C-alpha cells in the first residue's frame, strides 16, 4: 500500500465557546479562543490517499486532481470565512479543529474514489493539529 499526501492552505476565523455558559466559564475552558470578537488561523490542510499505483501512470490518484478537489470542496468553502457565522457545517457543533477534520472528511470523501481517502490532517497552529481517519 502506498500513501500520497497533498497540502493546501487557507485562513478562517472562529470562536470557541458554549452559549449557555457564563463568560467566566468560557474563558476558563477556552482561554483567548473564547474572545467575543473571534480570532483567526492560518490553516494547513494535508489530505492523504492510499492505494496501489496505476501500472501506466504510477499514480494512486493524480496529485494535481487531488489539489483541485481540495481547493474546490474545502478551501473555497472555508477560506476567509468566520466558521461560527458563515458556515452551516458548524451551526450545531463547536468549530474546534477536532470537529473541523470530520467536516472536511465528510465534504471531500464523496469526490474521491471509494476507499482511497486515508487521513485528513489539519494544522490550526504550528503546535496543534488533528488527524481523522474516518469512522
């Protein structure tokens, strides 16, 4: 089995908070991420596909096509958006990095050959990232 990873980049803002909690509790749990004016991140998205290389092309999946799909279905949807206000994917869930990787998987998987999507990795900062391998 061979694994191929493609990287794309986008920017988005969010706020982590629980609406029915008092401000003090949100600040204690989420720190500056609970800022009422939101805050932004420069996200790095890594999508890994798996499979055996095609005997003619040597590709699992054309990396150029994978990049196009990532830009079309993920970057165009989330880039320069406020995840709390502009994106219906987070209408009923916290826009944490952990939830974000699951949303990305759900949006991207239908556009890839069945069984090829292996991992979605999203860096929120250089020190924090989440991986999702599907359900």
